C-alpha cells in the first residue's frame, strides 16, 4: 500500500515494532524466561515505542481528534502498553499479552488509522507533518539475543 510521504517514517517505525513482536514470539516458542524478554521489552519500549507513541499523539492523531473512535482506541492501547511496561512482566502470559496487543495495534494503525488520516487530512496538514522533525528509530543494542 502506498503511504503518503508524511506518514512513511511512522510506517517504517512500525517495522521495528513488528520485529519486536516476532522476537517475543521466538522467545516464547523457545521457552525463554520472562525476565530476559522483559528486559528487552523495557529497553525497546524506552528507545523506540515511547517516542513513537508521543510523536503520533502530538501530530497525526490530532488530524482526526481524540474523540474519533479509532484514535480513542489507539490512545487507550498506548496507555495500556505504557502501564504494562511500567508494571513489568512477571510471566510469559503477560509478555504474550503485550506482544499480542502491540501487533494488533500496529496492524490497526497501518490498515485503518493511517488510511483514514490520508483521507481526511488537508494538503496543508500533510505539508506541516512533513516539516516536523522525526526521530530516527533503530534497533537498540542488546547483547542477549534470546530470539536466535
């Protein structure tokens, strides 16, 4: 699907989130301890997801407004994931719940929210988005590659 240039970098950021989901799935299949995966989730969240969520909330979500049902749901999911990471993960079920929520959330943004923003945003709004600085997210350095 062709993405408007103003949303391309946020869409690319989603690749890293889906990669996290894949890594967690591999860790779960390999019966890796929850603590090892929880440490990576925390680092990844602080390095990638927290700035990504903040950018969405401060920019593109404003186009539709927080009362829009898709945006309201996305904001709720952001807050749930923040709370999950702040609370920590004591077992695999909690990690699985986080992984599942993150994957569904990313897919919803890509398949529903971003197309809706592209439909409703004015040319001026999209140009303004292009002018904003975008933090370049990348894979955080982490020695314990439990997913391999």
